[in-house]
C-alpha cells in the first residue's frame, strides 16, 4: 500500500526526556535573523551534540528558517535518473551528456546548473572516463554508480566553494558507530569509496574523507523532491533540528530551487527545542526506534517512545485475547526484547506474550496488508473486520489502512462522492474523525497529515448536509452543521496553503479555498453561522 506522508530524514541527536534539560555548554548564533534578533539559537551538549532552540514565541505556521541547499543529488539506491533534473529515466528515453552520463534531454533545465549537472562535475566525470562503467543495456546494473554522485559533489565543493565545504565538514559523521556496522561500511567502501578512488581514479580524496562524507549524508541529509523524484540534500542549518517522535515543525521543499522552508507546526515557547521526526510518525514505537537506530544511529527515548500507550493513542496496542477488554502493551517500550502484558491487571494477572511472538504476529499481519491493492476499498474493509478483535482500532497497521480509506472514499471509480450512500458517507466521516484524534497527538498542529484529513472530512459533511437540506431541516440545524464544515475547511486551507501548488497536497489546498468560497454563499442565504 502506498505511504501518504513523505518521510524526511535529518540529523540524529542522542536525546531523551531526562537529557533534554542538560544545560548548554556554549551558545551559537541562530542563522535566521529577524528585525529583533535570530529566531533560534544553537546549543551544544555532550550528550546531544548541537541542537536548535527557539528564542521566540512561535505560533503554528511561523517560518523558522528558509534556505537553499549546500548540495543535492540522487538518493542512495535510486533508479537511473537524469543528472540534471533527477527525472527517473527509461532506457529508451534518455540521451547522453558529453561526459557519457544520462540526461533526460540535451536541453535539460538542470544542465550546467549548480544544483543540477554542473560544468565542473561534467568535466570531472568526463576526464575520469567514469562512463565506461555505465552499461546502457542494463539499467539495473547501472544504478549503484549513482550512489557516488552526491559524495563526489560534496568533495568538489572543496575547490568550488570552500566555505560550504568547511561548513559541511562540521556536521556529525558517526564514523565510530558506522565503522562497526560491517554491512554499511563495506557497502560504502565498494559503491562510493572505491568507485571514486579506484574506478574514477580520484586518488586526491582519502578513504577516510570519503567515508566521512558518506556519514554526513546518512546522518544529516533530507529526502526532498516532488512527484516521485528521488533526491537528497544537505542544508546549512536545518540539520541542527533534533529528532522527536512528536515533532513541532513541518517542512516543505520548493520544486525548482530545492529551497527548504521549516515552519512551526505548534506553539513553541522561547527556550523550547525545535524538532522534526526522522521516522515515519504513523509507525509503532518498535518500528520507529528500529529505524532510528539503524539509520540515524541513536536510541530514541522521547516521551512517546517511553509511554507504552504512546501518549494515549494506542498505536502499538493489541486487544487482549484472554479478557477481551484489556490492551496488550509492551512492559518496557524502550527494550525491544521486553514481554507484552495485558493492561487489565485485575482480570489478566501474569498474562504475557514474548516480544518474538508479537513480532511474528505483526509480520504476518503486515504482509497481509502489503498484499492489498492500494485502491481496493472492499478488501481493506474486510481486513479491518477480520482483525477487529486483535488490533486496537488505532493500531498503526489499522491507521495506515484507515488513512487510505479516508482518501479513497469519494475519490475512486465506484466510490465517487456524489454516488456514496448516506451510510458510506458516514463511514468516511467516522474514519476521518477517528484518525484525526490520533494525528492531533502524534503530529499536532499545522501538519500535512492533519491538513489532508481535515480536507477529506469536509466532503462527506457537506454532501450529507446538502441531502438533509433537500429533505427539509431547520435553518439552525443547518447553520450548526455548516459551522463544522467551515472549521474543517478553514484549517485545511491554511495548512495546505503552505504546500507547493503542484503537489497533491497543494492542489487540495486550492480546492479547499474554492470550497470555502461556496460555503460563504450558503452563509449569505442562511445568515452568519
Ligand atoms: Zn533532466
Ligand atoms: Zn556531463
Ligand atoms: Zn521517540
Ligand atoms: Zn487481558
């Protein structure tokens, strides 16, 4: 099934609730300056490294920073793509640059551009005869060559933009930890270090230096790009935001300039840490912590991770098979090996499931979900029914299915909004209301997930209301219902108004604004609501 929220990666910082009060050892100036001083400052502690703290009272939507990248390029493991504009290429639709690397067309808009295929890069790739390793008859075999492109771009900054290079080299590498993960270190050695030094013969860059660049990219880069392009970028200050499984910011990247803009998603007080989530928030604690440990090299101990109920959202909870009304929760969510026990201590004393059995069960259910076609509403509903006595209604697996359903009802053939029965419309509404309660906790404020779900919620409300109007209901009943629609749309249009207009979320934002205008017409007929 498709994921609906892009996971953006960032810098790792070792942090925990108890550590978050660590006194700062020194201060740095914030990068963004407003009329009355910087918005944030950078603090340093032994445990957390550098992290970003607000100096202002910020409200949702306030811009914290907006900056151009230092470097961007293809993600590790990406498909064969144009080196200029990063469009994914098929073998029959590509041309070769003079350096021998693939382009979408000889007139690609990224040709000769700093954040595309620059002249310097082209000259180096040509001089090193790097294209002799590109087999145009086998795109699959060609893919690993792209892993070395961004590291090369970082190294080239040494000559072309020494300031950016120096700045980049101050970022965390986690070399000590990464060196002890043989699979990771050896893959980098083979596909990046040896590629640059041996295949391309660029011996002026040392092994250690290239491994450090790999580490900097793994730890600090952001996945960016609209509409299926697969690119990553390093930014001058955004990497300083530390991780939290309940983040207080939201960020977007601009399609043509790759500029990254970070906004507060909730209220942020002076002195409060500015955070983003490096893990997908619609995952269980076990999954998020596993991802963070493997990819960002730290063990998250945030408030959400430390609480077996995940702040009352029950996104990891199962329904107790024994008493049927307790919830099966981890006895220690910070220990992946800990047993799972029933929350109903009186009825189910001593009941437990081992971490291993729990994992097996979840793997089996996950596989089942992954096999559902991403437009198959009926099978999704059948799945929810099948596991209604096993998974908590807001278990993360159910949440992902419900998020899909919230967007499919009203949008796909056979389920277009005007064709839906009152019953199905009510179902869509019920799902939206259920999932937004969870999003209010794990992605609170002005976040993409909330914006999209609020938008989805307005549609069934509006259609149900129109039908009721036709069946005659009182003006005051209508007014109070319209008020609810208005509230959804107003918030959705503000939140989605920050998204790039060409993105699906941005288009939803435009639609929300149009719908608002129509509701105002109702207001004219009915009087203010
Ligand atoms: Zn191109
Ligand atoms: Zn070229
Ligand atoms: Zn956490
Ligand atoms: Zn029980």
